[in-house]
C-alpha cells in the first residue's frame, strides 16, 4: 500500500502553494469547536506523511496556538504530530511539555448540584470512557461532577441530548458504497469535549493519576491521520472463509478447517501472508451462504529451532500473547515497532487493534523491528515499512472494505479486513538467518444467527497452529 494525497488542498500545499498557510488558519484553534480543532491537527499530521519537508511551515506555529488548549486529545495530537514530523529537538520538547502536569495546583471550578446531574444519559462509548478514567481519579464523584458541569455548558439541554442524537441516527441511511461515513451528532461531540476537558482539569488540580491517564489516552484518539492517505479496496478474491463448508452444520463444526486454512496460507504471486484479519458476511436472505459469518485472524510467528519440539497444544497456549496486540496505534506508529520475544516464540509483526470513537475497525499489522536487518530501512517507499529492493517489492499491505449489507447484516460491511504479505523467498531467508521454524496461528469465530446485533449472536470459536516453513 502506498500513501496517496487525499485532497486537492494537500496537493496544493505540496506543490509549493503554502505561503501564508499558518497565519490564515491562526483563528481556527481558538474559535471553532473542539471537533474542528481535532481534525485540523490531524490534517497537519497527515500532511507530514506526504510532504515531510514542510514541517518547518507549521510545527512551531501549531504548538503556539494550542499551548493554552484545555482539551486533552488535542494536546496529545499536537505532540504526536510535531514529534512524528521530525521537527527540531527544541520544538519537540516544547510539544511534550504541553502534556506535563503543572507544578502549581489549579483549583477546580464548582461542580453542578446533584439534582442538575440527574437524568443525563451518555452514549455507550462516552459512558465507558468516564468509567475508565474514573479509576484513576482521586474521587470519581469529583471527576464526574466536572464532566457534568462542562457538558451542561456545551449542551445546555443535556438531559435530552441522547434522545436528540438517536433521532439523527434513525434518520441516517447507511451507505451502500465503499465510503465510511462518520456520524458525529452535537451531543456526542459535546460528551467527547467534556470528557477531554474534565481530564485536563483534574490533571491541573492534581486530582487524577497522570500515569493512568497517559496509559489509556489512546482511547481518546479521534482518527488515524493516515486514513485520508490510503484507499481501501474491495475484498481480494483470495480472501475466502465461507465457501468451503457444504452445510451450515459443517460450517459451525469447522469441518472445512483444513481446506480453509490451506487457502489462506497458500503462496500466491511469490508472496506469503504474514498477517490477516478479515470479517466476511454472507449476502442475501434465503440461501445457506447468506447465513454465514466468519471472523478470521491469521498470524505467522517463529519458534527458536534450538528449543525442544512443541506440540500443537503447547504452541496454542504459548502463543496467547500474540493476541495481546497494541491498541489504536497510527499506521506510522505500528511500522517497525519492537515486539519482544515470548520465550521461545518470536513475533514477526506488530499488530494494533483499532477502535476509534468506539467503532471497531479490525486489526492492522506491519513488519516489526526484527526485519530491520533483512529489509534495509533506507529502501522504504512508504512509511508503513513495506520497502523494496530496486524494482522488486518485498512486502505489501492491503486494506479492504466492502459495501454495507442492507438486509440481515444491517450496519455491518459485507467484508472488511487487512492483509500483510511478504516475499516468500525473503521469508525463508529470514527464517534461516534467525534459526526459526515458522508457524501460523489461525483463530476463527463463526455464527449463523440472523436479525440481531452481532454482539448478541452465539459464536463458536476455533484455534489451530500449523507449520508453514
């Protein structure tokens, strides 16, 4: 996958038409909504991926206009954008200081009376965020009181907020193309802002554990800045998990397991899959295929050849740590990330679960730092770490999303996922160089339930480890 410009504005900036870019936008951070300011910072982060030579045009300015920002995720996004863009060390240190707790305690504003807080219901993800960060607060009632106060300032009729947002969602017709439309009603935005500002207030008042906040700050991220720079495609034909079972009973009993796994691990065009996360849903209403849903996760890993021989059961239990992936990392943060060995098991990829704003986007993988001596980092053609050697591509990433199903699978795409592949000959050379035997861990979840949210469906699960090289 290659990073591509997603807007003509960025193209114009990269072509040199950037004169006055920051001064013209200087009013935005202080004058627009928090959501607008979050997106602005994300745009600058995206800009760096395609025009890294322009960071001197905006990095220092971005810090200046957000130094007084009372919104935690905007502070975090600015620090990430500036430090990732390769800005000078003094500028990066200045960005990091925005995240530090002040030495002088700042008192909290009075909270609302309890009677004013009653009757306000938050959206599910906002409620989860409040519960999560309350764990780090010295007094969770103080934290929740601050959120309620800010929410009433931002959305005066807060007791009707969830109902008003629900009406907006009911009027929205889920798209049937490949776009991933974002619904962000006013009350949901107000809740996000109240939580982010409430956390900052408690940090300034020394009323919350700063380490707890920073270790969970990724759940506040708005989006991956590189989302606007990549183009998801429709599902590749080689991704198939539904067609091998002859009946629904065979499907749920995993009687097609060997054939399905062989298809997933088959080398094609000289490439082998290192990681696959895919969701596939049957289309239609009547035939058996339409009832099938399969969520598949395939990850290759190495086993030190100097260790004793393990049984499949041993490898399954020892590879549980492979599922403990990172969370909400940007694409540029996943690439070449260090993943420590798990005893005799050696992970080959870095994986991040992606759930921005409470919406599940699956998992995404990139080559770990273990590949640095196999694929020279200087040969990279993109920031995702695939690289090439002359005209020979050594690794590739595919992301896809199919149309949303308007029948039984309403609100879910017919398929979505990501695939990380590497040159087969290179994988064998890599295994020999590191004295590794390569295995694949395959985890499947399946259901044939109909007409209910997938969180309420009955799923059957299966895990298997097979040798690859």
